[in-house]
C-alpha cells in the first residue's frame, strides 16, 4: 500500500471534523487535541483491523477511574488513527485500476497509488506550505523534491548520502522498541525474530518525486481524473479545508458526511472515517455492542473480531 501521505491526511481531516462536531464527546476530542501524534503514527501503521476496537474497549472500561488517563488518551487517539487508515483503505483499494486489467505497460496500480499521494500532498498540504496538525511533523515543498533542493540546508548537505542514513536510523529506532529485544533469551532467538520484526523499506521515493514534480499528463488523467480521486467542490472536503485554514465553517457536517458517501474517492474515504469513529464512540459509550461496532467498521472476518 503506497498512499502513506493520504493515510495521514485522512486522519488529520478526521481529527478536524471530530473536534468541530457537536456529536463527539470530550474523551475523543481531548485525545486528539492533546495526543495528535499518537493518531498520526497509527494512521500510517498496519494492524488497524486487529487493534483499534480492543484498545477502545480497554480504555472505555477503565476511563472513569482515571487510571493511567494520560496514557489512555494516547491509546484512544491511536485507535482513531487506525480507524481512519482502515476507512481510506477500504475505499480506495478495491477501486484502483486492477493490475491484471492493465494492457499498457506505462501504467501500474502501484504508480496510481503514488499519484494519489502526490495529489493529496498538493491539495491538502498546499505542496508543503500548509503544516501538519502536529508541531512534530515538518512539512515543506522539499519533502517531494529531488535532493530536497529548496530546503535551506540542502546546499550544505550531501542529501543523497544523508537520506539513506536517516532511513537506517529510523529503522534502528523502530527495531529498538520491539518487544523481542527485551524478551529474547539468546542471540539465536533474537536473530530468529529479527527478520519478521525489521521494518523493511518498500517504496521508491523517486517515483513519488516524479509524480509530484513532473507528472505525466496521461497518467494524471488515468490515475486521478478518471478515478475521481479528489474533488475540492465536495462539501466534506470544503468543510475540512475551511477548518484547516479558517478554524471554523458554516457547512453542515452531517449533510457533508452524507453527501460524501457518493462523491470523490477522498470524500468517500473521509466520510467513512468519520462514520467509523462515530461508531467507535457509540461503543465507547456502551450504546452498541462489540459485534455491532465490528459490523459498522466493516471487520467481518471472524478471527479478527477479537
């Protein structure tokens, strides 16, 4: 799955909608306000179909006691991020061009996902001008430039060497927090676990950069326009952008969410994310049963309903 930027953007827009809505409670709103990074990390992580509902159940059952409340705020924000990730996945994955149906070798499903990400970077983040909701996330035009050429430090740094070094540092840090580091009882046991625990890099950043800096008009038409990936006229997208840039909006959120069910792919994913999290809140407030929330967030595979 390549739409990493879109995963993050859908979470951030979901965050905006939830915090603006009168239908969400203080635990949900405050978790997003105080721990946005927890949701950001989980919105780009796998396992959303396994972890979100059990975590919400745990947080819900202990919330009123105040036990580890700060930690629970982080966990709740992370669950919201996972559900937003799941929502956009369920929307776009089945609708991408199927690789088996592609006759022209210039096109690929993999590249379409990246073109969608490049469009999200442009439309949601203004090509790096508009910041993330988190002060810990640095967003700039240099993010998707060759050699990060517009970044002030690019002239004094050999970016082609620095980028792989930074990737390796991130991989090392991710590896260091895995449980097998503290639980392995021998070197052999550690190495046996290492292969599955190591976060491999799988995306070609140059494809992202080319899709953003020098997009092919034919691919733009096929990947984005024919796909109807992002339409700024969709009410739910207008609402999200007004909240992003103005801090408020007069648009009716319920009407926007309802219309979003049949608009652009991004609008449908955002509408789905809002509705998934509304179901999660109903479960948190014990208004619906666990089987009901699993149905409503479209987790139907029985072994995953844990």
